[in-house]
C-alpha cells in the first residue's frame, strides 16, 4: 500500500478528546465527599474504555511503523531487482556475441572437414603451417571455452540474485498484506470502542474527562519530579567537586555556600532550530497513519520531515531513528533531539526544551506539546 493510498485509509477520530476538552472548564476535579458505589462502577467502566482505546492506538502505531519498514525494504528490493535485470540483459548480449564467435569457429572447423588435427598435420602439403594453424585453433577453442565458462558462471550468479530479489519482493508483499489486515482489525476494534463511547451519558463523559485531566496532571508531575531529580543530582555533583578541590576546611561558623545555579540547556540553533521551528509550525495538524505532511503526520513522519526541512536526512521510522542516529544521554538533551518511546521503539517525539516535546501522538489528537516523561523513554538521539 503506497503512502497516498494509506493516507486515504479512514483515520479513527475518537470523541473522547473533543468532549474531554469541552468539559475541562466546567468539571470540578475535587473528589466527592463520600464514596458513591454506582459512580465508582461507572468510572471503572469508562476508564476501561479509555484504556482500551489507548491500547488500540498504540498497537496501531506499532503496526504503522512495521508497515513503513516493510515498504522501505520493498522499495529497496525493487531497485535491486531492476539492477539485476539490467545486468542480466547486458550479460545475455555478451553471451550472444561470444556464441556467435564460437559459431564462426565451428564453421571454420567444418570447412576443414572435421579432420582430426593429427591427420590434418600428416596429410598437409606444408606441415609447419598445418601445425601453426592447429595450435592457433586449439588456443582459440580454449579461450572460447574459458570465456563461456566465465559467462555461464556470471549469468548463473545473476539468475540466483534475481530469484532472491523476486522472492524477497513476494515476501514483502505478504508482509504488506499482513499489515493491512492488522490495520483493518485494529480499526474494527476502535470502531467498537467509539460505539461504546457514543453510548455514554453526559455524566459519564464528565467522568471520562476527569480521568483524562488527572492523568495529564500526573504526567506533568512526573516530568517535574524527574527534572528536579536531575537538577538535584547535578547540584550534589558540583558540591562534591567543590569539596574535593578545597585544600583547607571552611570555618565552622561560616555559612554553607549556596550552590551555583545550573546553566539552562543551550537554545536550539542552526539546523536544530530549523527543525524545531518546522515541527512547532505543525501544531494543530491532524494525526494520519503514514503522514508526512503537509497537513497530516504520524510520529516519525513529523520528525523526519522536520529534520529534512533543516537540511538533514534521517531514517523514516522511529526504530530506525533510534538505531541509526547518534545516542546522547537524557541529561545532555537539547532542543532538536529526538526522544524514542516504548520498548519496541514505536513512538518518537522532538525535544523543544524545558522538559517538553512536540509530537504527533495518535488519531483524534492534533500535533501538540507534552511533557517529555509522559511516556516511557527508551533513548535520545541527535540527528545533527
């Protein structure tokens, strides 16, 4: 399935986001004074629905990444097959030419009456000329035989390579079909979840919006805690270094010196700034499976296109970006770096500074900003 065809596939838009955002301003997010079993049961049900939708979208993103990888391999196999066909055609022409030469040699031998070389030497009026002619014919025949052997070996190798490429192409088509089937199955599950969401009453929708808000605040708290922990660790390391370098102890009455403020991460500049600016300019665009713009994106489509706009070509998929680009530590992250998420490297975002990322998260949620640690980080890479 081509990128154009894949973009034409219906992208599921869950009503969860729209009514969640609409409800943020009206819901009181404080806990009720006393437990309400009925409310708890409703909350549990809608929370399960929300979790199911999240899981389905995550599975869909993994399938999308695998499909992109398969398509990349498929295109490479097509190029290999084309090159092999050209090489086989050239080799076939060369073989035809050599075969024609051998045909001339065979005609000459026929004109000699197919006489045995020894008898030809004995019966010849000029034995010396006959001997030279015989040696020349033997050398020519040996040369032709060797040439044919070389051509046959080369052609056999090319045929084997062509067969291998054809088999690889067929295998990738099977993978592509499998990806399409998996995507269809995930869409049907998402449609089922949408139908369930559509049956929710207003009060249940408010509860679902509350759950979303609570989770967002929790993600922001985790991000802030991680940032504080990193700053504390750097501060302690700086204090320890100062104490180690001090040759004499400070007076007991002297107040403890305040640690020097840690410098902020350097702002984006050059190509990194161009990549960040491009990604930020897409905020509000839709999530589209296989999207590389200009108005719809998937996660790796956004990051790869942003860096291409900055003049740097990087791999297309999240996993290829993780394993194909230089790694940096999370403590040294700076704007423009790419943050890879989940154990299967199925999601990627761009770091923009201050513990924040910009990314294309899932269908129904436009490109936007989120805390860096709102998802499990597996690595950070720096394109350029």
